[in-house]
């Protein structure tokens, strides 16, 4: 998608604080971090969300998780981290391009969900 924010970042049209890139992915610091370490891991190819993936996407999905682990350790969260992938309106996805938030830091990230 030409006007997709993350596609434009992947093409270098919008600057980002990159921490990783390869043929399948790009990773960069979130511009509005929720934790001391908050990175986004994004496929270069436009994939809307996990709701649209197929078996053909397995290589990029696996790479997202292995890169997330490595980047968390290298960027200040060697004792653990959280990977969050929001999907669709109900899941809170704000940018319609698959991406994983990798969050952590020196302190625990807190409860997974707010309990009702």
C-alpha cells in the first residue's frame, strides 16, 4: 500500500530510529514509547494483521519473534520482555499493517490486562 505509514517507513520515505533491518523486516523505536524499551518489529511486505495471514507468511512471523528476542536483549531488557500484536478494531490495532510491540526495561512491565 503506497500510503501505509509502516510501508513508507520500510521504504525509507519517513525517518525512524532503526535498530534492525533485513530482507523481511524492519525494527525501530516507537515514537511514543510506553516503556523504557519500546520497539516495533514490522514486516517490509504489507500484511494488514494476523487476521489476514496465511501459511505463506510463516517465515516472516517466525522471524518477527526471533528478532524481537534479540532486540529486547540488545536494547535494555535482558531479563524479560513482552511482545504485543494488536489485531483489528477490537484488538486495538491503530496502524493497519502487522507489527509487534516489544516492550520492557529494567522493571516488570506490569499486569497483562486490566482485570474487570
